[in-house]
C-alpha cells in the first residue's frame, strides 16, 4: 500500500484521506495507483510525475500528456479504464436491484420508452445507465443533467459501445470518433 500511496499527488492523497472507511480509502489508492501506472506507460513518464487536471465537471485529463485521453470507473470489486487518442468515457456497474423510479430522473422519454418495451427491470435500467454515464463522462458534461443526452442519439461524432467486463457487471465505453473515420 505504501508503494501505491507514493504514486499519488497531494490532491489524490487528500481525497483518499477524506474517505472514512478504510476499505474505500484503500480501494481508491490502489485504483488510482494502477491508473497512474497504466497512463505512465502511454506517456512514457514516471507514474508519480504525471500531472492530472480536472475539467469544469470533474473530468480528469493529463496536463503534461494531452494526446492521451482516459477515463476510469469502479464499482464493487471491479475497476474499468479506457485509454484513447480521442476523448473517452467509461462506466461500470455491478448488476443489482435498482428502483424503477430512478429511470424518470436520468433517462429521456425515448430511453424510458425503450426500457418499458424491454420489460423494464434493474438489469435493463443499469445497461442504459452505464451507456449514459459513459457518454456524459466522455463529453465532459458530467452527471448533473443526465436527461440532456440520449444514448439512443449520441452527439455527433460519438459512439457508445457495450462492454461485458465480468459476469455480474455491465459497462459501456463512449469514444469520440475523429472526423472522416467510422467506428
């Protein structure tokens, strides 16, 4: 754990210290250190030397390696990271029961209709949600207004891809496709 802690910058250490549960704090430190090691390989720099910055809605970026885009998500027992030469977002969730009422707060009317046509249920809702969160994280808009973006009609130039990271989990990656290229 000390080796992982040594890779974090002051802001990450302060954030880790704010977690009251030791398990949550340790998970944050381990995942952040792993992220830094991965990004260091892409940037060809020491992991501890990487400088992370954050956009207006919290999207992380590398200030000293702007050609490498990344995004990270973690949930109970699993972390998922996407690295790309283009803006990217990712989300992963453990399959679990979710109240159906959540759909009206995060899904557009068209997405709710699709959910209803699929028979509803937590699994279908979580599949739509990870697609939406990946897209919102990728565009940098953040999660404050999830109804502004539809995963059925992503913003021009964006592709959302379903991922099966492990049994019992759902995930999605959203990536900006460069002009003139197809996914």
